[in-house]
């Protein structure tokens, strides 16, 4: 049920999006215990974003999920997403924000969980 949406100044082609999706699915399973077949990802690349007065490579990642992750799970996930984006998109970890949005209401297939 997680939705991981990434906004970044970096261009991300479809091949890279597929690779990042696979990695984010694995990270979500390992860190949050959510099945990979329930993860939805979105990428908004080439965005006009500024951080600390600079438009250099930057990313803002939202992790929306049914239920709240533990602090340790969120910390582990943050570390893994930052490492992934540093490696795959050349975005330094200190230019990545990750926000977590837990919810008690999540709808799917005409019903709520």
C-alpha cells in the first residue's frame, strides 16, 4: 500500500525509473515489511526545485503508507533511499528530503483497509 513519489531536478529515463522502482520495492519490503506487489511509485523528474539557494541535483521523496512505520524502520529506509539515489542519480544524501505520511485510511478496490 505504500506510495513512494519522487520529485527531482535530475532527468530520469524510463529504464532508470524501472530500476529505481525495483529497488524501492525491495527497500519497502525490507524496511517496512510491505509486499512488493503493493508498492506504487511515481517519478517527477526535471523539476524546477531549489534547496539551500541552489538548483543543483536535489530530490524530495514522499513515502505514504497505511499505518505508521517505526522510527527505526523509517531511519533505515531513509538511509537506503539516500544511498540508492546517490548511486543511481548522483544526488548527494545531504540534498535529499524524505517525508513519511502514515494514514489509517487507505482505499483499494472499492473498499478501505
